[in-house]
């Protein structure tokens, strides 16, 4: 059974440029764009008023947002290569800290003048977040998971000095999507080559490499109970997998174009999907 939903409200001119990501908490919608600011609109008022503008959050804009299920922490990934963590008090967000990045390709280039010449040095640091693309937070916001341009999956502990605690290897294809199970035991990722992976964060090992999707996977989402994983993308199909066995248990058809987002209802009864209609 499928349901369609009607628009209840539109926020005009929410950002001055393209919006790249949204994150939802129990009382707010946060948005990010190619501009340097993040914005938070209230969902408790039918007019969805603007509650906060975080100026200068990311100088070159923000490509991904992720919110913890409890609504107390948000992570943002910027085009300049850093990931910032935000906490809320009285519906106002403040920066908690950041994982300093190294640009989208995992290195920092520093220039300096010596005599008559200009020299540069390259610095790398495995704990840095500059390679980050897609991000996800655990339910309580303690753990942050990310994909990278070369297919690696990283997990950080945001409470223990924001240190990287896991790094998983895949076949090297760009990681487009990521999710953490509610209990934090599993990380799932979707990749440009159509691969989907499930990792066990307790053991630090890959649990399953999942078949079924041969085109880029742009969204993955664990069910609230952590028993199912939904994955979708350019194949226009939502594949459902059993997390424990890795078996594909269902295909959900009917989308007319690429699927970009997935989200489960709190009970796991419904699965919401977002896709872009084809333009004639």
C-alpha cells in the first residue's frame, strides 16, 4: 500500500541559493545550502517561522546535515572539508565542536614564502573529516558515521574527544549514503557502483555485502527495530534487506525517477521515499 501527501506549507526564499540538505528534529527543520548559513524553522507553528539563522556556519556552503533521533544534536558537513557538531538549548543551536577537515580529497595543502620562492607542504591526518561526504548520527548523537570519496566508511565518537573509532574498507566506490541503526550496532552505506554494505560496529567487521542494486545507491535507512534495511537510488527500486542474514526480502516498485531519500515512521509501519520526477 502506498500513500501520497499534499503540501501544507511552502517557505519562500528560505535560502538565497540551492538547498542541499534538510534535517528534522521533533520541533524544527534545519536547512543547508550553498550559502554559508544554516537555518532552523519551527514545526510547532503552522506557518513554520524562522527561529534561527546560524551565520557563517560553513564558508563555502554545506552539502549534508544529519540530526540525532532525540533531536539534541546535529552534524553538518561543509564544502571546505570540515564537519561541525551543534547542540540545542531552548530551541537555539550552538556549535559544540568540529572535526577539522582536509578538503574533499583528504589532504591539506599549505603555502608559504621562503626567500624569493613559494613552496607548499601536504599534511594528512587519519582523524580528519575532510574526505567526508554523507553523514549520519546515532539516536543519542554520540556516534557520527560518514562516507568518503574513495569508498571508506568512518565512525567517530563525538563524546570521546571526537576521535575516529572505526574505519571500514569497501571496493573503493564513492559513498553516497549512510545510516546508523537505532542501537548503534550497525552502519550501512550505499555507493556509486550500486553496492550496499552493512558493518558491525561492535566487532569492527563487515557483516554483509548486499546484492540487488546495480546503479548508484543514494539512500539507505534502517528500520526503527534494526531488523530491516531499505536501500534505493538510480534503479528506481527500494530494496529491503534482512539485517541479520543479509537476504533481500522485498522490492518496492513504482518510482518514475531516481530516489534520493528514505525514512521510516517511528513504528516501522511506513517507509517514506523522496524522488525527483522526470522533466519532459
